C-alpha cells in the first residue's frame, strides 16, 4: 500500500493506491482530514448527577465532505459539535481542527481559532435585527477588523441566492432566507470547517430544502467541509455520510445515505426502547 500526497494550493488531497493480489492497482481518492476526535470524552456534573455525554468518541471529518450526525435525543450530538468547535471544554481525549489540538490552546488562541477557522450555524438563526442581511453576513469580520475578500463574498452571496436581498433586515426575510444569511455569515470568513446544529430545525420543509441544498452546494462547488446535526432522515440524505451516535458513542456509519435507509437505521434505535 502506498500513499501519494500532492498538495494543490487550497486543499491537500491524499490518494490511496492499493494493489490487489493479482497486481492490479486501484486508486481510491480520499481527501485530507479537516477535523478529528480521538477518544473524546465529555462528562457533565459530578457524583450522582454525573452524565457521560461523550464516551471515548473517535471520528474523522474529511475535507470537502458533508457529514450528518444523527442519534436519539441526548445521545451527545450537540456535545460532540460543541467540543469539536471549541465551544465547550473536553474531559478527556483529543479534538483537532486540521493540525491544531484544541485542548492545548489557551482561551485567547481558542477564540482566534474559532474566529478564523470555524463556522457555526445554530438552530435559532441568531441574526441581529437592526442590521441588514449584508451587515449580518460581514459582522464577524467587522468585529475582527478584517476586510472581507470581495470576490469570495460575492460567490457566497450568489451561492446562497441572496443577491437581491442584501439590504433587507431579518424581519423582512422568510425563515429560510434568514437561515441562509446565517449560513452565508458562517461561510464568509472561509472557515476550514462549518458546524451546523439542526440548522433546519426551525424551518418549514421548503425553506429547509433551500438551506440543505445550499449546504450541499457549498461542499460540492466551494469545497467547504460541513458537519451537521439533524434528526430528520430527509435532511441527512443531503449529506455524503451519516454518523450515528447512541449513548455518547458512535454506533454506525453510512455513506451516500438515502432518507429511507436512514429512517430504517433510526427505527432500530427506537426498537431498543430509546426515543429520538
Ligand atoms: N450543560 C450540561 N450540563 C449537564 N448535562 C448536559 C449538559 N449538556 C448536555 N448534557 C447532557 O449530556 C447528554 C448529551 O446531550 P446533548 O449533546 O445535548 O445531546 P443531543 O444533542 O444528542 O440531544 C444528555 O444526557 C444531556 O442531558
Ligand atoms: Mg442537540
């Protein structure tokens, strides 16, 4: 087995070349890892009220891949995202964004890493009501005193389909449009990875489809890496891969998921007496 590493400017791609016993070689293309948890453990509380939210989770999120995280309520999905995004501390193990070990960073460095490398989309859009769409999109960069890359900003705005809505304030936009502003805001700083916790949880199915289609486009067309928590099998079917969590552990994984296959897998959780 032989690893061939080439590094185009924007992204490192790792080609894995395997040689079969017959001597024929097949090249499997896998991309570099954008984020990685290794034996990641998170314990809340102490003594009798102690909750093990993550129990030695190891998982990789590859560059330019769209991963959905699913699992019953309370299985640790949000905790995993928060620990990986540096929004929460870990109790044990390691959380890396690219080559950076989050657990080794002090508060200041962590804040900078979150600002420069991570995009986070919440279920509640968290837009500022007094700012228009464009001002909301560029707000994090304005706070950081960074000038937006205009060409990139144009691409993001066009991809989210907000070109005609930039002067509108949040209350003049539909729920789907507001969430697309939130997605554009997360993308504007060109994060290495985007985390989204139930980004369509507050949307009707049509607006949800808009946002999911956009997230998928940002992966396909812009090479963005996206990790999304969802409880909706249809939403998960937009992803390239689904990782299933139960009781703080990864219990299954599925590639090129269909909504039906995901639903079947989720039913097996229910059959074991868990709620979702
Ligand atoms: N801040 C917290 N304090 C105490 N327990 C928490 C806290 N956050 C989450 N938990 C617990 O950790 C477990 C996992 O929670 P969470 O990651 O929110 O699950 P999910 O997102 O899959 O619904 C649950 O048992 C939850 O009650
Ligand atoms: Mg959650």
